[in-house]
C-alpha cells in the first residue's frame, strides 16, 4: 500500500528504530490463525502462526490485536455474521443482515462502525462487558464503535489506541 | 538408506514429457476464487519491483486476476508481458485478500510458453537451458577447472550473448572442485544418528555444485545440535522452471523430490533447505501447481535451515554464549525469504553475536531473480532494480554481504564486488568447534 503521509513515515521509522534498539523480534508474511490459553482459559499463552501449512505457536506475556478493520480483514463477515477471526472477540452487530447498512447511501451505516468494543485499558470486551482475555489489548482499525471515514478520525484513533495499548502492555510485563 | 548415493543417473534433457501437452493441469486448477477475491486495491502493483523500473510492464494485477477474467470471455492469448514477470512473488505477500497471484502468473506463463512461444526460437532454447541449470552444472562440474576457465573467457561470454542471449556482463559462478555430494560421500554420510532428531537435507543445485561450503555448514551446524542429517537423491527444486514457464520440467523435478523425500517424512524426518527459493518451491509452488501423492505432506514438513533451528532449538541462547572474530555484514533478505516470513531472522540472530555487526540493507529486491538477470534483454532491468540495494550495501558498515539466496548473492557481488556469505556459514563459525 502507499505510504500514509510524511509524519506517518517518520513515525514508522522511529517505531522500527525503537524496536530494533529494544531487541524486539519482528515477523510478518504469515497470518495469525489461532491461539492457546493457560488452563484458566482467560490468559493467552501463545498465538498460532500459519507458516505455509505449519502451525507454529509464538509465545508472549502480553498481546495486542492490531489487525485492521473490515477492509484490512481484521474484521470478517459472511452471510451469517460479523466476526473477529483470530480470537473470535465479540463484534456487536444485528442478526438481521439487512440492518447492517442504511438505505441512504450517505447515511449512517452500521457496518462502518463494526469492530471490537474495548474498555479504558484498550481491552476487548465480551457481550457481557467482561474482558475477553486478561492479557489482550486492541489498537487501530479493529476497534469498533467509530466511523473513521465519516469522522475522518482514522489516524487519531490508531495513534491514540496504539499508544495506550502499547504503554499498558509494556507496564503489565 | 540410500542417502550416500550420488544424484540419479537420470538425464533431464531426455524428453520424457512432451512440452506441448503440459497445460491441462492448469486448466483443471480453479483460479476463480482468486480472481474474485481481488478488489483491485493495487497493493500488488505497488510492491512489484519490475513495474517500478519498467513502464511497459502492466504489473501483477493485470498478469493475474485481470488477465484471467479477460480470458473467460473469449479465447484471448496470454499477453507476452508475462515473460517480464521475474517471479519474485512479492505480490503474494502484498495482497490483503489472499489472491494467489504467483500461482496465476505461473500458470499464465506456462500457457504462454506452451501455446505462443516458438519451440525452436532462440528465446525458448535459451530459457530452457537456463531453467535446467542443474543439467549444465552436472556436466560442467565434472571438469570444474576447465569449465571455470572456459566460462570465464570473455570470447565465450560474447558468444553466449550473441548466440544464446545470455548476458556477457555477468561472470559465471565458479564450479567447486569438489561438489557437496562428493564431500558427503567421502565423509561417509552422517556422523550423528538419532531416532528423535532427524532431518533430510535438500541442498539444491547451487550448494552442491557452486558453494559446497554452505552445504557443509548446514550439516555441521545441525549435527552440532544432535540432528541426524541425511542427503537423499534429488534434482532441482523447480524454481527456475516456474520462472521460465517450463511447468513440465518443474513437474518432473517435483516428482523426483516427492519420490525421494516422502518415505523419509514417514520415518520422522523433516525436510531442510538452505536456499530460500528451494524452500519456497517445496512449501508453496509444489502444492499450488501439482497434484501428486505426498506433495502436501512434503510441503508442510519443509523448512529453511535457520527457520527450523529457531523453532526447535534455543538458537538465541547458543548465539548469546558464542563469539567470533570481528566482522561486519551487509545483509539482504531475498524476496522468497520475505514471503516465508524469514526476512528478519539473520539480522535478529546475529546482532546478538559477539564480534558481529550486521545491518539490513533494506527491503528492495536484488533484481536478479534467478535466471531473469542472466537474460540479455533483462539485464538492464535487473540492474536498475538492484541499484537501491547496491547503494545501501555501500553505505553500510559491513564490507561482506550476506544472504540466503544463491542468485541474490551473485547480484550483490556483481553490483558491489563484495564477498557474500550464507548465514549458515556464520552459524558454523560461531557454534561448531
């Protein structure tokens, strides 16, 4: 994809330099397809990466879900519903597919706000309002409840939640 | 165990397959879901190194989903621009919708070669010769010193360019005076036996004929971790054949690989490659392009060497305790390593190795893409793509290059004059007594 903007490019360079300085391992090119939890079922132990058919667990203490929204495929949908494919986090949406959009082309479309609800610590919440996992946070386009295109708030939401989720995850280690 | 035998006496130039009738396979392949998943975001086009320097090249989105749709309507011939795709496969990674772009390109290229290309043309003969590099190498390496002398002769290079269309700008890689397999046989095969930790090594052509030191390093490093290493009979992985639209040749080689490795997988061996294009071919292109018994199983049991050790051993721990003489490397991640998610592994591992400075020279393509940069008419494009990498290499601290890919290493050496090492060679230096 094309670069977002000069400040975006500079921020990206700063981030990657900081990650290198901290000795962080970076891996991309293979999708996350699942996860494993501790016996309590509440703490994530690893995410499963599909490396061309080999499923390899990646262990960590804290996890941040930043897989993007509907276009980026962090949120998926089919005829039966809307879902978050990696952790199956709760994504609020109507059971009636015809309620996902508005008749008015420029109206308020529910699909535009599809995503995972989070608490003040950026932790994804279940339908009952509890945290999905004790060590999972979300950032960026995967977060629901905002219509970033209409609000022109995409960078703001991404920067603010990325910063907050990253800080909190770091402090929890 | 037949792991100490030399490669089969099989002659790849023998016409056991009729090249004209290869394509029904691809017709059976259902590429519609791939085409339908494309919503034309153009991420693939912006990732294409050829399109970046060649304004005539229509890019991966056209070569894949658009051309596929065009051909549904009427019996359009595949556009000849497919031969300008270098098969770097970056578009696969760029696509957010899992469109199998390289699979579509490989099948379109095979159809073009099959139906549009004159089988007596210089281009076809040249491409077939380059794609079957292993055949050339197996003959040339019988008399390595003579071959090196002849191929290094500038008059021979001129003739190659004029007659065959192989660029005279590049120096042919030297053949080793002893192939990896000769060394392996002389050594008497495996030094370590194990029931639990066992791997079968796919060395490919280049570490057998040209850089046996890479193959030796693989064996020594794995044995130092207690692995039994076996070296089954093998041909070429098929990589240069995909890139030249020679699917029948590739299928023949895939058959040889599957035949010789499947039984070992059943006995608990995993398959290890030291060349990232070989591992890419076994992992992805085989199951995408051919249906054979055991081909899926082979795919999911194949790993690149360092990838495997990072998963199964405490490689970080071993490296943290080791040290080597002071040296600095300019590392380039091959496109095919990038596609397997392996582009960071050498840098992340060796930055913790005492004595070593290693820098990533950026995410550009080296431009050679196997046989691509050897073609007279592609040489200039290849060097234009490589410019960014050459510049970054020259600006890095290191004066030795490092990469996993044999042809990237040729390009790195050609563009900068640096010596190039494989990560396994540094692992060997650090970990093997």
